[in-house]
């Protein structure tokens, strides 16, 4: 089964790479869209309580707050948002909204 997954991932990557755009703006848009799809899929695969918003303590305690923010979303937020508290708050908002 591992081989099938690796083959699928390799084929998917080759297909994605073959569709590379010549225009840098079009290619940037394609990359951002692909990243958003990966993050959305990771959020939807997670097990979250979407009936209540995290408490103030959950948000202020950054380690506890990050526990339910998907790994790729955390990487994305660390790249564009400097404040760890804001990363956590925005991450919670995105997961609740997705």
C-alpha cells in the first residue's frame, strides 16, 4: 500500500509540475492556490470542536492553542505573521471558518 501512495504522490507531483505557468504572476497564483487547497484539506481531515470558539486561556497559552492548528497552516502563518499570539488567533479563526 505504501508503494501505491508513493506512486500516486509522484504522479500527482509530475502532473502539477508539468502544468507550470510561464508568467511569474500566474505561477505565483497557482502556487498560492495549491497551498490553500493543501491547508483546507488538512483542516477538513482534522477532528475539531467547531461548536465553540476557543477560550481566552486557549488563545493566550500559545502551546495549548497551537495544538489544534494544522501543521501546514502553522507554517504558513509563521511565514507571514510575526506575532505568535496573532498566529494562534488567526489560525483559530481560519480553522473555525473552513
